[in-house]
């Protein structure tokens, strides 16, 4: 007898959607391993930040993409819709620092390594919650292609992009005025500053005019400012060249109010308290008093005027917005405390003409809401003002190749493009893509390294693991192998080795699965670093024995060697050896042993007999007039990833501690998810075919 099946009276979305959602995921019905060339369509999901949860904006955006993806599938296309997540540099570090604050700690208490470890532990918790939300929305993405803006492939793409732009002169390091967050202690791009309307005051300050003998004439120039604390860094007052009120004062000097102490500019030069009146056409005669105080180190407009008139830059605040040594008696005060005291002192000296209540727009850090402080800082920039970048992006809109809807956004876009300032891309935080720049401590040369600096895949691999801060520059094969065996952060169903094949190198590579082959390649390629067994008592094994054992391990001295052999080899590899053991031993002692053949001979004799060594240690075996090392004294042999200065060849390089703005990697998202910068054999064939068909 047929049993009747009753339909539920009410639709239960939780029950129905859960069933089909699980079916979609298990059957991988939206996964296309290899789309057909003739009919393929792709979308990359704008990666949501890992810091929070999805909101209505995400839901709307994802729905539109889902409609497009499903429509193209209905048209017969192989659709690849790539999901992923953004590491959200400042935002993520801010969240974890907030947790630390509740524990009474700061990131500086943990140190860089432990702080990064803490963030890596936190990120999956938030990311997995967002992933679940995406799945609940029913987005038909291909989860087998999921990516992360700090995964192994993306990190590689970011470094290569930086390297290419640097070589093309489109990335540079220089002093520039930046938006500085005193709480997060980092530079911010213009897009990361949010302006809020606030009540404030405008203070009118009188600057006494002085004659050739620096005596006050009784005449004043009055300037208006909302930030009187910055006046301590003034290096000029600017007026319009045609302003009849001030024309006679151009070239004269003013006495900077309150400042009775010596100030230094950013280069350490002494700056006079008597500042010039300069003429500049950018000053508006009908705005304020028509005279503008110029503080090049603390205002973007003043910075530009300062450059035009070659004015010194005097910084009066530190990175926490407390007044520094250039602030004299106000040193150590918070900027707002200093502001109050400066205003009171100006009143006492009769130099405050008046003050007005105003409403103005004040810039805040988009993340922590702290009022930003414009500061001149040594930062890295993309030269977005360069015509090679600006012109193509402008012309496609001017010629209506790309159209804006509604139309009025075209005007806003072009105004922005015509007035582009160079983009500050360095951030003084720890979470993010560390800038791939190494400064030579010997000659000062700037060295940029990326995977394109290496030819062999296994060399690219080792550098990539090091640059991702998963191993140290001095490493063991076991550390590399252990890392390759670990579950991948983005795809834990894969090992890191498998992730490299599928998403980074885009091909099968034997050394990723053959431990012996990888060990052999490392042994043949990288300098060996010997670590000797340390005694339980007495002084540690120092630099001389380590240097000699490393010379021998690398074959730079023969198995049976003389003092002359050691002297010659040491001088040839001195820079490398001193760099290595500065790191391993936290400093070099007894370097004088290698000053001459005689001093080396004396040391070899003493440490082959135990006589003359205060610990009576025998570290070498003497055989006639030659010496050999004792293998039983070796604790471990590690290897060194050699990065040397392109100019002078020194290994004494210091890695830049800043990270790149999150948007530097986000902008690469549509390219990186599909394997850029790797070029496959298939890509080469396609390119050759295209060139043949289109001569």
C-alpha cells in the first residue's frame, strides 16, 4: 500500500539549504580542474578581510557575482569563481593587539616572532567563520581554488612585483610627508584616513619682525593655526608675492615665538630660531591673515612649499605624538598637553592675538580612530605620479573606453588621477608582506631580492620559505623538509609541498617529494655552517674553532692543513665567516687570531696539545707539521642562504623591518590566483602560437 507523503506546511530553509549546501560541497559541483580554452569564464571574489564577519555589502556583492557565474554556466561556459581572504595588515594586528592589551601586554613584549605566531593562530578562527558565512549564502565558488593574500604563491608574487617595479624606477625610498597613526605607530595611505567634522579652535599668533641685527622692529606678521604645537618646528612664514601687506617683508626674518633653544633638522644640522619670510604663489591672499606658518615636517602643503624653497625640516614629535628634543621645554609632553601649555605661554608673552571657535575636518586612523599626525618619514613609495602609471589609467576614462555609471563619478575619478600623489606603501607593523629589501651595512647599498634573483626551482623554494619567515637564513635540511610536510594553511588537505606544485610552481617537481634529492641539492648549493658541541663547563666554543671547522667543511682548506692554508682561506671568506658567527655566537671574539700566519700557528699548536689553552681543550689533531679537525666535536652542520650586496659583495645585510600596505598585495589578486608570475610550458606554447598567427 502506497504511503502518502505530506509536504511540510511551512518551508524550512535551514533544513533544506543545509542538505543541498552539503551536497554541493561534497560533490564539488562548482569545481573545474581544467577549463576549456574556447569557452571559459572567470571571476575572482574580492577577498574579505579575515578580521570580522560578512555584512550586507558582502551579501549584495556576492549575490551579483553568483548571478553572473550561474548565468554563464547556463550559457555553456566553464566557470571558475575563485574565493579567498585578505590578510588585512593593520586591521588584523589591531585585533590581536587588543587581545594582548587585555592581558596587560604589548606586541613589543612578545617580540616579532612570537607576535606573528600569535596572529597566525588567531587568523584561522576568524577566517573559518567567514568561510561558513560564504557557504551559507550559497555562493557557487570553487573552494578547491581558495587562496589567501599571504599564502606561499601570493607572497612570491608580491615580492616579484616589488622587484620589477623597483628595477623600473617606479618604487623608491625617500623622505616624504605621510599620515602617521601615533597609536598603531605606522604610516597610513590617504585612503586609510577618515575625516570627521569636529569643533576646534583657530589661534592667531604674532611673529615679531627683526632687522639685520636680529633686533625686534615692533612690527609683526600674524598667522592662524589649528595646531600651535607644530609652530616649534616652523622654518619660514610664506606670503603671496603680490600681497601689498607683506611685500616689503619678503626676504626679511622673523623671530620664532617661544623658541629659545637649539633645534636640529632631519639631517642633524642646527636650525636658526630666526626664520625667513618667503614668497609663494600658492598662498591665498584672501584666506585667513594671508600669511602661513611653514612647518615642512608636519603638514603636507608646508612640505611642498618647503621643497620649493629648500627649507630645513624640523620634526617636533616622536612616533607616539609626544614632543621631542626640538620642542625644548615642552619635550616629553603629549601633543595636546603641549598645545595647552604653548597657548598659555603665548598669552603670557603677549603673542596670542586672538582665538576663534571653528568647525573643521580632522583626519583619523580608519582602524583605531586616533587623530593622525602628518610627519616626514623615510618610507617606501610607488611613483603613481609617473606618467607610465597615471597616463594609461587616465586615458581609458577620458576616451570613454571605460565608462562610469552614474556619469558624475567620471569627473571625480579624473580629478583624483590628475592630482595623484605618490603612494606610501610601507607600514611600520609586523603582520603582512615584509618588504623584500636588504640594506648593506658596509656600503649602504639597497638590495632587492625576490625569487627572480634565483634560477633553480629549489633555490626559489628555499628563498621563498625564508622570505615567508618560516626558516632562518641559517637553516637545516630537516627544517625545510619538516615545513614541506606540514599541512598547508589555506588547504590543510594538502601538504605545503603539494601546495607549491599546484598553486606556486604549477608543475610536478621531484625534489618536493624526494628528501634525499632535496638534501643533496642543498648540500651542493649552500655554504655549510658548522656548530660545535658546547662544553658543560668553562667558556663556550668561540669564533676561531668554528671558523676553522667551517673552512674545512666547505672544502676551503684541505683535510690536512697548515696555518698558511687557514690564513689564505680565512681572508678570502672573512666577510662570510664573521657574518655567520656574529649571528650564531651573538658576537665575535678572538678575531685577532687570524691577523697573521704566526698567530694562527700559535693557536693551532695550543689547541692540538691543550697546552696554552686555558681550558686545556684539544680541538685539533696534529699530524707532522699539519693539522686536522676532530669530527666528534661537531654538533650539527647547517646551511646558509647567501644574500650578498650587489655592489660590494658583503654578506652584512639588514632586512627592512617594515611590511607592505595590504593593498599592494590585494591589487595583485586577479593575477596571483591564476599563478602569476609563474609561466608554464603551456603558456609559452600559447604565446608562440599567438605570435605565429599574428606576426
